[in-house]
C-alpha cells in the first residue's frame, strides 16, 4: 500500500477532488503533510489557509500518518479555507469589474459593426450615408478611447508575484 499511496476524495465548498496521496521519500506511508500538499496543488488553497477535517476532527498534526487517523482508500476529507488572501480578492474584484466594462464596450462595438454592415449592404439612403458614417466614426473613436482607458487602468495595477490568479486574470484581459 505504501508504494501505491492512498486515494482520497476531498470536498471544498461545492467541488469534489479525487486525489492520489503518495508518501514522501523516507516515509513508508502518507502523512497529513503529504495530503495537505496534494490538496494545495489541486484546489489552490495555500497550506496556511487550509483546514482539513475527517469525521468531524481537524487534521492538525502534520507528521501524523493518515492510517493512524483512520483514513483509508476512498475516504472523504473536507477542506475549508480561502483560495486567496483578502488582498488578492480585492485585486480580483477590480479585475472582474474591469472585465465587465470591457464586455460592455465590446457589445457597443458589436452594435457599431452591425450599423456599418447595414450601411455597406445599402440599407441607408445615399444622402444620409455621409452624415451617419461621420457619427459612426466619432462613436468608434470614443469606444477606442474607452478601451485605452481600461487598458491603462489594468496596466497601473501592481500585483505581487504570489497573486497568481490575479496575474492570470490581468494577462487574459490585456
């Protein structure tokens, strides 16, 4: 059993993770520390923010073998804890707000594209086309300006290296 490790189901909020816990070199069987590290990789909840619970008891002793706690193949362990620090949550909220703004502006741009397509297909009288294209040009420039402002706002965010989720979100927005 030591070489194969242990198969455990970890539940975190409404997510289930089927994990394979293997012992570290030098140990004959997996310990709580091994489980915590596998849980961190699977869920993104850092070790200091984790609280692992099995049969109503908190798993605090990191050097305790899982078998001594009664954890066997197929057992369920509950995880409580936040994925990110409160600071990172605040940054993620800013980025989500910016993302909503980008989507709103993209919808406006799509609307402008439909108007332009209508003009190209001849749905507008020739005498009105010049005036409409002028207005359309101004609206496109205003939309571009809004995109640039959001891009500058994203660019001003300073995110520490350990804010991985925020950094990925920012990269996706740019």
